[in-house]
């Protein structure tokens, strides 16, 4: 299968970096969806409602969002392995705090620390992937990275169900196991990257013509960073697209399980495993999306993916399907957007210079994490006040808006995308 998808015969260093960074993506995405499979259990254990747990998920996302640009600055100007080490270390610490949290307030602290860890993974990952892969392999590198991330999303329901099936074990033991695995993996991955990958990949790529490289003081450097960010209108636009799509994605992934249980009468175990099925399907679609992104223009792929998500969410919101059909629709609603992720990442790459790629992917991730911040508390409160049908209809509207915004961005900045593709080809 991998031969047909074009993953054979890649350079050794490329394979090593893509493998290690993809493993880090698994770990970080494990952390991102610890709560959704057990929302009902957490609500009972901490005596809180869905809206409060939505706030807890929002705290993680808020901290994640706030630290994107600092991590991007660290990655672009100092060291990508250090950035990755901070990310993985804080993530493991945050998951450990969640595992032992005695009160809801401590749970919020754990979520904040976890968010501080998760924040670093895109600013570290994408520059490493970009510099380790040639232009003709970059879409596939991004798709392998995304595939691994979806496996991370899929794992928590399986891990939690498996651990809690053991005598005397609870969700706390499952969270502790995930934290320990993350700490061990982070130590190994950062050691290998630091010792066995060239500095051309792990160190920044300063641009001699960039005004930021001539800034002599920290304040001047920050001023130039902000000025450069304001001038990156295509990237800011892509960040808006990411925000809209992320709001839809987190609306589905956060509340699909409880919607299937309460709205369609699906058994709790099947509803929980639908989340795993959603991410496994998304992982397969990411691999296909990587091949498409390397063969066709990324803009149309991304727009169609988001439009398909909107259609599936609207169908789920109608509450007209039989329960088992609803499970299938829910899986599609949460997974179809994955086919566009390599196209989104390739668009960001084409619109970036080599010296600002960490910052630009941080901007896109800020959009993703604002959606992650807004969606759980917003949709949780709406479910409690207006019900599932209206709430999921709004989720579908966000997906359609993401498709429309993608078309607008690609049409307006098509010359920059074309120039980026030409520059990438010339740089090989």
C-alpha cells in the first residue's frame, strides 16, 4: 500500500524525521482528546455539568492559542528540538496532573499545563518536516504527520476502555499511563533528533533580507515580528479558514458521543467507540489527501473537504436517521475534513518563506486553537439551552463557511501560491 502511495524510497534522514515528528503528533493528539470519551464520568466524579467541562476544554485551548507565537519565535530563531522538548515535557506533566487532580480546580490547572505543552507541536513539527523533505515529498510528509495525529485522536477511547476494564482501574490510571508514555517518548525522540539529524533540519533558516534578522534589541525584534505578521495577509486568511474549520471539527468531536447517546439512543460503548472509528477513518483519508495534495492544486481539495463535512453534519443534525446509520454519518462528519489537511498544510508552506515557516504555521494553529477554545463551551452551553438539533446545525454552518473562505483566499492569493510552488521546485 505504501509503495502505491509513494512512500517508498525516501531518504533516510527524511524517514527518520517524519517518523519521530509523527510519533510526537500521536502523543500530542492523545492529550487533546482525553476528555470527550468520558465526559459523563468526569461530570459525575467532579459534580459539574457539560458547560463546565466545556470551559475546562476551553482553558486548555486558550493556553495553547496564547503560546503559539512564542513557540513559533523559538522555533524560527533558536532551536526546533528545544521547542519540541518543551512541548512534550509540559504535555506529559499536564496529563500527570489531570490523573491525580482531586478537585475541579486542580483539573483546570492540569488543563492549562497540558495546553502549554500541546502549543509547541505545530511550530516545532512543520519546520522540521519542511526542511527534512523535498518539495515533491512534502505533501506526503504532511499526510504521514496528519495520519499519525489522527491515530493519536483515535487512541484515548481504546486506551481508557482497556485500562478501566482491569480490576480496580479507573480513568485516572489511563491518564497516568498516557502521561508516562508521553514522557518516555519525548525523551527518546528529542535525543535522537539532537544527535542524529543535521543542523540544517533542526536549526532555524534566517533570511538575510528579513528585517527581523537585523533587529538588535528584544523590543525591536518583537516589533519586527509583529510587523511581519501583519504583512502576511494570505497566512492570516488561512488562519481564519483554520478557525472556522476547527470550530466545526471540535463541535463534532467534543459532543458526538453524547449526541449519539442522548439524541439517537445509541449504546454508550458503541457511541464512545464511534469517536475512535471517526479518527481511524480520518487517518486513512489523510494519506489519500497527501497524494492528492502532491498531484493537484491544494485549494479546491480543501474547499471540497470542508463542504462535505458541512453536508454530513447537517444530515446528523436532522435526527432523521436510524441509530446505526447516525453512527456512520457521525463518523463521516468528523473524518471527511481530514482529506483536506495535507492540502491546508501545503498551502501554508507555499505561502511561507523558509525563515518564517514556524511562525506562519503557528498562525494557522492559532486559528485551529481559537476554534478549539470556542467550540466546547459554546456548543456545550447551546446543547443545554436549545438542544442538539440547533447546535449541530450551527456546527455544519461553520464547516460551510470554512469552504467559502477557502475559495476566497485561494482566488485572491493565487499568484502567491503559484510563486511559492515555483520557488519550492527551483530550490530542489
